[in-house]
């Protein structure tokens, strides 16, 4: 995956297995899933458009979120950490993460860089643990 605002990988499992594994690995790193948006179901319901499975997960590590909010109360605009689990037209499954370092750089507060790095390292471990 080559985008400036995120990272991820193509996984060697089904969409459902990838979704389950991502949630399990997030828990190991202290994250809970606060929101799960089924984009494919929403587009089907609202626009009668079909697309392969596509979920957006809003993940939060309470301790790290509290630390960020304590330093910058408006940081909630950039929370929670978003992850995408999606299947493409060819059937490949991709897991992608919004890069917390890229997002928190918008704040223009250098003292937040270590926190952003810590969050990124946790999310990199989630991605690395996927098949």
C-alpha cells in the first residue's frame, strides 16, 4: 500500500477472518472498537449499489486517547484511529490503517510526536500479526 496517510497490507484470509483477526489484535494492543461502519451495506441500502465487503473500524486505546486529549482538547476531531478492512473486485482482502503520525502532524505540536509514534507502533504490530 503506497499512500501518504496510511499503511497496511493484503492478507491471506477471507474478509470475515481478517475482520475478526484485526479486532483480536487491536485488543492485544489495548484498543477497543468504538464504531463499525458497514460501507457496503449502507451503499446498498441508500443507493442500491453493490460493492465488495468494506468496513471502517473506529478503534480507541483509552489511555492513549486520554493522554492526547489532555495535551490537545480538540484532538477528538482526529479520533478514533480508523482502520479499513475491505475486499477488492478480485477477491483480495486488504487491511489499512490511517497513519496517526500523519494525522497528528496536522496539530502542529511537536510534543505530540512521541504519542503519535507510540500509537503507530501499536497499529504496526496489529498489521504485522495478520496472515
